[in-house]
C-alpha cells in the first residue's frame, strides 16, 4: 500500500501502491500513480502524477521540470505544469 504522513488529502484522491506522500497537501480529484515519492508539495486539483515521479527531494530538478518552488522549499504542481489539459473536468 501507499504511505501518507503529515499530509492533507482532499476528496476523490487516489494514491496507488508503493507511493509515499509526506508533509504535503493534495487537492481534490488527484491520482498519484505507483512508486511516487512526494514531499513538501501542493498538488493542484485534477493532477495525475505519473508512475515513479519524485517531487520535493531535488528542488533544482523540480524547477527544471517547470514546477514552482517557494523560498521555504514547498513545490507547487499544477495540471499545466504536468502537460495535462487545463479547464477539463
């Protein structure tokens, strides 16, 4: 199963097997696929996080992928940043 620690998950969030979510906020209608590691992140509504994605462990790599990183090291991920259609429910 997945591990969730010190995080807030809204309704209709699916976290698949072998994924870890730590110190994060996951907004509604998000799917986090298998083998993901997410730390100190805000995952916006409707995102699908692909298998094996790592967020919040290498902030420079997160910036290079187009994610927004705050001064305090919190990573924002939106549908647009993942290349997903925007405005489609």
